[in-house]
């Protein structure tokens, strides 16, 4: 028996040792043996916290960038911005599609000055830059001779990782914009180059003008015939407007701008500053367009800048007097913007107006310097462009201060939407109002609106007596969804917002800190099965009821007049009011506002004001 016991102990030790070996192997180091690049990682037993260990690092893969037109009405600073951002992105090299200088002259000193300037830009790149001529670079014999003297051939090629880069000169007849050509000598060069390299993985063609958009291009048709037989992609510029075309068994890209003239109407128009980021793969090039404004370095905001921004953003340096109509007709009105500088340094203000089809804003002048600890009042005239108007005029004020150590004297923008507003009157109620969520006391509600998508009709009223300010609203909603619990914004609900501060302060309110200075009451309708949910603690004395009734729900609210007087005076004169509807339709909640959200970019100064 002793012998058997010993044998069992030996077997246990052997099994334990085997288990340890298996466990150790499960934590063995894994190496990328395919491409001889090591990936040292301990693989746990069972599941692992990664999707795979097949790294996206094929040795034939590489990345490069393409810059497009810098000139043709260049905008200073844009191309150098691209250079700095390319150094952040670190491509292997940078290609161009021409229009590097303004050119169009035979003045050699001036041409050399322009080329010296451009060379100073690309010399700051961390990687090679490949030149290519556009019509602004070569349009006469003098410019062509200077190109050859400074840069060598006007067309050339190279091969990298089995990809043929063919750099062509669409200006070889020097005919200018819209008249690009591939002449006989260049065509023979292209033909010979392609015949010498028939089996490359891919052919990438670069030139300036999109010759397939033009006529009488000499030998371009024959070049396309040669390209059609192989995998190829073409990159050009010239038109300052991005478009991709599938043609000739390849993809043909007309790039937008990297600083050249552009209306800059936006991406949807193909008018933007960018660099093309090309990743060459076994299946061909993958092209990503990097919008220059979307490429950011690590020093987006420094601590010094953050302090500056926080200090300035916390201020309310502008008071804009709203424009209230005495009647429905409006042609023009003059109001006032009060600028307050409460700092011990000068304050700089620069006004801009965003275009509106409906209204125009005219200021005394656009730039002001406000001395330390002083106030300036500026006149603003608002005029109607047509009889009816819906959209406000947006006035933007860029503010900066002469603080010491303020990085680059950063400008902080303030924007204000201004339009003539209805002079709404508060009704003094004669009837007694009982807050019970029933419409019996109200009669016909005087205010109404329909949501933009026509899904809901809302009617409401406001009024006051000696003790209370009242709100009543009916939401015409055939399908009321109320859970009796949870957040108000996940179900059908109404939100009532009231600002009782003095008129000018109230008109300028932005609802900061989720309506910290407002009475804010979000509430869901009670039904026969569930109670209302109120999403905010009510101020003392506030009463509210919201109930589902026929074809919708009804809400009543009462706010003590005492509360208003505490914020204004015994002779209070106004308040600002807004409401929103949350509507749960299937799985999504849509929020509808009566007046634009005070916290949002569409807030209109003084919207929702009511006067006694």
C-alpha cells in the first residue's frame, strides 16, 4: 500500500509539471515571422484583449501625400500651414500637381523671387518633395528655361516598391490654362517608360491640367490608351474644385486647393483646402482627403491659452438691446450694443456680420479699442431686405485683451442673432385658476405653433393675477408615451423655462449651467396608469400638473409673483418665456422648441419676452 501511495504521488507531480509546461507555453512570446518584424506579447490562456495579431504592416505598403494648387490667386499662409501639418503626419514623401508660383511673367528676378519663396516652404518638410509644373509655373519660354535651370527636367518618373510614378508636364506647349498638351517628345518618353515597366504593381500618373476635360491635347488620347491596359490612377489639379471620376479602367482625381484661390463654399461643393493622403496597398491606392482645418497638432490648447479663454469666456462684455415692434410692419430700426471693458488693459473688438437674405446689420464701424475699465455704446441699424423676414442677422464680435503672456493674443468670438420681435403682452387674468392639469379654467389658448415636421400642434397661454404667474399648454399628440419613471427626456414631456430677471438681463440670458438662473420645469404627462415625472426640483411655492387628456396632454403651472418681484422690483414689468416638447416616436425622441433654445447657437436676443 505504501508503494501504491508513492506511485500516486509521483503521478501527481508529473501531471503538475505537465500542467506548468502547458501554462508556460500559453504565455510564450509571439513573433511576426512573416515580415521579420517582432511583436513581443504574452498571450494569455483562453480569450485575449485584441482582435488579432495580424499587423497591418505589409512591407510593400507605403504612404505619401499630394499637395495641390498653391497659386492662381494664392491665399497667404495656407500652403505653409499644409507643410507644418505634413510634418505632423510624416508621409514618406510629398508629391505635387503644379501651380507652385504665381508666374505668368518673363521678369527673371521676379520669377527667382517667387521660386526662392516656394523653395523656402518645401525645404521645411521632413521628407522629399517632388516638383511638377502647372500653367502658373511654365507659360513661356523664359519660365521653362528657368525651370530647367533650377529644377531640371519638366517630366520624369521613378519606381518605388514596384509602383511606377509618372510625373508629366501638361504645359509642354506653354499654351496656358485650359490648353494643356502632351506633345510628341513627351509621348515617346511615356511610351518608352511604360514599355520598360510593363509588370509594375500599379502606375500613378501626376500632371497639372485635367486633359480629359479639354480638347486638342495632342497625344493625351494615346497616353490614355496606353494606361487603359494597366492598373493606374491619375492625380491632377488646376480646376480648384475636387472631383473624382471613374474612367479608362482607373480612378481620376481632380484635387481642390492647398492655398490657391477658391470660393471656399465647402466640402459639398468640392471647394476646400486639403492634402490627399495616399496609402499604397496590394489592391491599389487608398485615397483619403485631409481637410487642413481638421489636422491638428498636440498644442491645440496650452494651459496658458486655457486660462485666457476661461477668463474671457466667463465675461458678458456685450449688452444688445432687443428690437420690439410696435406694429407688424418693419423697414428699419436702430438699436444699441453696450460694450463693457472691466479689465485694466485695453480691449479690442472686431465686429463681423453673417449674411442673411432677410435682414442686414449696419454698425458705426467694425473695429473698436475700448480703454481699460470703460464702457462704449455702439449703434446698430437693422434693415429689412424684403417685406417678410424669418431669419435673423448674426453679428459676431471677436474680442481680445492686451494681457501679458496671452498666447498669440487669442480672439474669443461672441455671436448674437438679432431680429425684430413681436411685442407680446401679458394678460391680467380675471378668472380664478386651479392648478389641476385640466383646461376648464382657460377657454381658448391665445398662442399656438406647429412643429416643422407637422407632427404636433401646441397651443399655450400665459397670464398673471396678484399672487401668481400662470402657464397653460396643450400638446395635440394622438400617441402619448409616458413611463411614470426615469428621465423626462426619454419619453413624451414638456419643458417650461421662465427667466424673471430685469428686462435687459433676461433678454440676454443664455441659460447657463442648465438654466441655473431660470425657473426650469420639465414634466411628463400623468396617465391613468402612471404619474408625472418632474425632472427638476421646483422653487418654493411653484405648482405644476400635467395630465393626459383626449388627443394629447395638458399642463398647468403657477409661479408666485413674489419670486418675480425678488428678481426685479415691486413694479416688475416683464419676463422671458420658452417651452419645448419632447416627443417619443417609435424609438427616437425629438425635441421641438417654441423659440430657439437659449443655450444654442440659434438663440435670438430677447426672444420669448412678455410685457405687462
